[in-house]
C-alpha cells in the first residue's frame, strides 16, 4: 500500500486533462467561479467553523449527507473542499465522491469520472490512478467511477476500510460526498467511519421528521452539525452546531 500511495503522491503533480472530461465547471461551484461572491463567503464561513471544531478535537475525515436526495450535499462538499484547498494551501486535501449510485462530483467539476472509487474497490485500478489533482488547484479528487451493481457491498468492504486508512495516512483533510441517508445503508456505513458527519438540510423543503429519521439512521456516527442549504443568503449555507 505504501508503494501505491507514493505513486499517488507523484501523480498529484499532473493536471487532469484526460479524455472524457468536459472541462466545464457548474456555475454553482461558486468557490471557483465566483470566489468574491456572497455565496463563496458562506463556504468560507463553513470552513472556518469546521476549523474551530478541529481545534477542539481532531476531525480529518468529514462526511456530508442528507435525509433525502437533492438537498445539496454535492454542491456543499465540492465548494467546501475547494475553499479548504485555497484557504490552507499547505495541507493535503482530498475530496471523495462516495455516491456510487448517482455520482455528481465529476459532473459539476467537468472532471473525468473514471477511473474512480468504484474501479478501485473492484480491483480494476490502482490508487494512483483513482486519486487525481483537480486542474491546477491544490485539491485532490477521487471521483466515483462507473456505477457498480452492488454499491452497498463495495462500500462496506474491507477494501473500502483499507482505502480510508490509506487516505488518512496520506492526507490532512478528507471530505466525503455521501449518498442520502434514508434510502440506503451506504451513508450510515461511511458516516460511522468518519470523524465528523454534517447533515445538509434543504431550507423549506426537508421536513423535521425526515431529519430526525436520518439522524436515527446514522446511529454510531459523530454528527457535528448541519448546513441549511438554499435559504435566503442572510441565513443560508451556515453550519449550526447541535451540541
Ligand atoms: N445552494 C444552492 N443554490 C442553488 N442551487 C443549488 C444549491 N444547492 C444545490 N443546488 C442545486 O440543487 C440540485 C441538487 O444539489 P446537489 O446535487 O448538490 O444535491 P445532492 O444532495 O448531492 O443530491 P443527490 O442526493 O442526488 O446526490 C442541483 O441541481 C444543484 O445544482
Ligand atoms: Mg450528490
């Protein structure tokens, strides 16, 4: 594994321009497309909020989930990872798309989706091929890869545990874009292996009961707060501590 990771580190020097990349970034990735905007400032606020939590206890692997699909996990995680890479250039930062069913990280970043986590967990590629640097930023990304037949089984596998250990050994901050927690077991499996889990809640859409059920589903995970997404800008996109 050590030798493989060494290759991964070397590979991070390369800019991703492989075939299959659209090279177009979604305009909602404001941390990249509009870094001076009010929206981008919200992600900086979220990043520094996490920083203050990290000062209280180590939190290397942070997972983002929500009760239901479409609440804004991917947009939040991608913006936050890019913000972290810009705010803390001395740190090694990794974004992993663990949503093997409806992967969107590569899509919103105009990045090539394969090979990614799915291929890695099925033994079809090496770690060095799955970990790639995003353009000329400091951010490393493992995209989801092609949708597998049994995503839950892959995410619960020994290989996934070993992969998370390898990234813990080689990166300072790791951000996981999870699937929604109510429909599948995937999110609860991964949240339990993370140091902190953040619930993304779509303002005026997600029902209180759904959030409560999602938190119950995540039993065993350290839920550190929530992001209220899509609210009015004065209140939207902030991280509210539960405890
Ligand atoms: N703060 C926001 N402002 C504007 N549009 C947003 C915002 N957050 C999310 N969206 C849009 O809402 C839709 C769902 O967002 P996103 O893909 O991030 O959700 P998700 O929780 O990751 O969904 P899924 O469960 O399918 O993975 C997308 O079209 C996205 O661009
Ligand atoms: Mg998503």
